[in-house]
C-alpha cells in the first residue's frame, strides 16, 4: 500500500510566536507546541544537536496541518536571496482556500502581508493572490467566486 494521507507541511520560521499569530489570524488553530531535541531529532532531521520548538497548526476542517519550526540549534540559515522568487526550486508555496479573500488579506496586513502583485481573477471561478508570510514564505489565498 502507498501513503495514507498528507500529514503536514513544515516551515522553518525565525519568530515562532509571530508565525503562530499570523496563521491563527488566517483561520488555523494551534493544535500543540512542543520542544524537540534528542537523538531521535538528530536522526530524523539529519543534523547534530537539534534543539527546536514546533507549533502544529490545524485547518478548521481538521484535515490539513502546518508545522511551524524554530531552530535554536543549529541556527537556521537564511535563503539567498532572502525572499526568493516564486519560481525558486523547492517548496513553492502553501495555498489556503478562504471564504473572503479581501477580508482575509485585510486582516493579514497587520503582519506586513501584501500581495506579491495583484489579486487576480481566474476565469471568474477564483480570486487568487500570493503574499509573503512569516520568514518570507509564499502564502497563496484562493476564494471561489462561482
């Protein structure tokens, strides 16, 4: 048998409290916070002396989870450039379906979130935009309009 489900996506952040606040404002719920260290962490992650804190965020439907991770040791390295463009190899973005894109974007502006360009209309089916979230990750928002 193959996989059972997508369990979560992890994002490394530099300010865990700010990231939790951002994704809470987006509509996610904090499931748990935990300190992570020890041999199992080193073996799993492939680094030595791992000390981190994670916050597991859950979508309102209970099916999606986002793990926010702040590394205390070894210190996380920043990408170059600091805000890589959307076509950079690796994790592209995290997308969320929202019921009101304009309202969601307005609430996220207090965290400095602005669309990378514009809110777009996709064939009168979706309103879409990309914005920068915590640690420069790209967060996509999609509102079904028809």
